[in-house]
C-alpha cells in the first residue's frame, strides 16, 4: 500500500506492506484524513516533539530516528472483521487514534511502519474505540470529528455558563473550532482576535460576534465592551482593586501557542478570568506570576478529549448541531500532500486540508 511518511523532516510517498490486524483491531481503507497543526510540528520539529514528550511523560510518543506515519483525523471503510464483531465490511467508521495493545499503547499518526496513520491507503483501528458514522454524514465532515472533539474538550474544561463572555485569541483551526462549539452551546457574545483578515472573516462565519485585529485594537478592550452589564446577577468576580461589577465573567481561550502569549493574556485579562490554554507552545516560556496572583486568574491547560466527548462530537456533526464545514479549504491525494503541508505553513488562505489516500 502507498503511504506518506516523514523521514529527516522530509515528506516521502513509499510502498509498505498491508497492515495485519491483531486481536480487537479492524483493517480499514482510509477515505479521508485531515492535516493537523501537530502534523506540521511533527514534520518540522520531530526531535523537539520527541524530547518534550520524553520530559513530560517519561517516554517519547514518536521515534525521531525512524520514519513516522502521520495522520490522526481520519475516517475509513471497514475492509474485514472477525466473527462476532459489531462492524461489517463496508461500514464507514471513525476512531480515537490509539491502539490498545498487550505491549503498550500505540498512537495512530505518530508511529512507525507497523501502525499506519491516516495518510496511508490502509490502516488499523481498535474496534473498542471505533464508532460507525451515523446519519449518512459525509466522510469529509466525519473526518472533522477528532479536531472538533479537541475543541469540545477545551470548552468543557472552561466550564462555561450562560453568563460567560468568551474571548478566543488566535483563529487557527482549533480557535475556529472552539468558536463553533461555543456557538452551538449558545455561549456569547463571542469575541475573536487574529492578525489575519482571512481568519477574522472565517471567525465571523463560524459564529464570532465581535472580531478584532489586535494590530489595531486591543482584544481585551473589545471584550470589555461586549461584556458590559447592568444586571448584578450577570456580573462576574468583583475586586476592590480591579472592579468588575459592570462586567460579565471572562472565559479566554489561548489558541496560538507561542512564547509570551500566556503572559500577554494574564496582563490583558480582567479580574477573576478563567483562561484555557489550548495552543501548544514547543519552546520554553516565561511569565510573571504576580499578574495571575493579583488578578486571581484561573489558568487551565488542555490536551486530547475523552471517549464520551469524541462520540458526542460525532453525533453533533451528524445531527447538524455543530457547523464545521467552513473549516475545510481543500483536499488532495497522496501526491499532493507535500504541497498541502507547505500551503498550511503559510495559512492565510487554508485552514483544514483533507487528504484522500485512496483517491
């Protein structure tokens, strides 16, 4: 089978043996797989990603010295099953990107040749983590389940109430997905900030009520204007130093992931803000603790999602409750994947490019 791999920071299309499913695994034909920001990190910063994962969890999630088979935002068609399986050949499915094996957990999309990712014509999924695509949802939309589940988890971690006024800093794929989830939950008005005009326009399309160019206006001043209230029952935390009686509570999503952003958010945030850090910064960062201490800012960090959130996201998409279609900006076959990675490295016009390995 044909597969896109990364080796020494270079994309290659190679022929690999057809994967052989183990117990509890399904062999599927990959229909669609989205390119994620973490795929871009993995291509260009392979060793940094390996080293940071070793520091955090004690082992590397990728082997930087071997070819890496990427792609974890996938939907596929079941090719073969075993007797007693709830799935049958021809079923379209999505799955959490993990294989739970006797020799340990394998991460689909960050592994070597025995665990193909979604940029391969065929791949393996764990039947215990796999779900049928319902309601005739298209493969393109079903492939958005994984990134939209990340957004749902981020919003859930923020524990929003009807009174919160959210501010989304950075309108890349995850920031835009968070806007869509907030819109679905009817949390607003939603304030969004990005330097890119194309991304600001898309933020409006995804559901943002106030869109800010931070080169021209402070997103925090724009948030303050949107959060004004004369109703004391709607007001957020109040401080004798910072006030707040005329403001609804603040929920800020940091979706950029570059050094200095967390400090920037703490400097601009109002008293008692709840900050959810979604952007993955791959470099060392620094901040002044006096800002969140004096303002009593609650900072939360997020990663991945639960199985329940993954399944809920799939159903939200299938039922039309969660509108994610505007995220898709194009599709390519395996021969076009390197050019797609290059396009996403300059993301003025592209957000989510889908790869169709079997096309």
